[in-house]
């Protein structure tokens, strides 16, 4: 059975989940580009699940997510959000969907661990990790040697869930993110690159060209 095109389910993650009251809106004032890979123990290194995803975002309403090619399933996923428009494309066969966010708010969201966590922990987003730590865990709880790097460990708990961000001391750039459920490690993401303050590139947030879109109305 083919893997569901990630674009088909990701929209719910990007624009369709609740945040806790008074949660800050992630809105980088300069373009951010992040590459992250799933390195959860048990995931085969060469599998599609282990391939990196690339995230671009700027402001509160623009987001782009690029998947690696999944040749076995004929999928090369791409999501482009320029609220209220969401384009979900499969670049393998140049098909896609166009969705209109009905509001009432028009925020593009990129939660690090998707919609699987509590509302508080879902507010940890790609591109705004430093703000999340400042609001929830301003000081590390420990340090940990990962390879040859000594990393500070920041931990935020909410009920039976917890997330940890690991950073090189003084850099404010995440190296790893970990998700725990009832004390058990469930997911580990590695930040392969984290670039901020990039020149604006409006073309990143326009409808991917040469794609045949199906209009799906309001999300």
C-alpha cells in the first residue's frame, strides 16, 4: 500500500490544531531554513523515514516543507503555506491539492513533534525554539556528551509528556530534540542545519509550478 502523501495529513498539523491560551505566535522576522532528520532508535538509516526534511519560514503566515524523494512509493512531497492558501504537491507526478484555510486566524504552524503532544508542548515549533525555551525552560537541567560535543539539555514536562532540546552552550541553536511519553523515549530529531537571518525569497511561498491542483475548498 502506498504511503499517504505527507501533504495530505500535514495540513492538520500546520494550520489545524489548538494552542494553549496566550501561546506566542511563531513569526520569525527574517527567513529561517532548517534541515532536520528523524534519528529515533530503531529507524533504519537508509529508510525514507530517516531522510531529512527542509523547513523554511518567515513571519506568522508563511511556511515551506520539503520532503526527500520516496521513489518506492512514487512520492516527492512539498507543502507551501502562504495563509490562507495551502498547496500540497507531489513533485513525483506533478499532482497536488490547494486548500483554503477558513480562519479565523491565519497562522502557519510547524510543531517539531507534530500534533501528537499536549497543547503546551505543541507550541515548540521549528524556527522558534529559542523563544519556546525562554518561556518554558530558560536554564538547562543537565549536560550530556553526544559524540564529541558537550550539549546543554533543556527539558519541559506537561503531564506524562516531556520534550527535551539539546544545544551547544551559548549558541541558542538546537542540535537535537527528544520526545518522551510516560518516561519512554518516543522520537529523536537531529538538526542537521539551522540558518537564520537569510535574505527574503518570496518565490519559496508561491504555488509550486507545473503541478495539476485539485481545489478542495476550505480546510
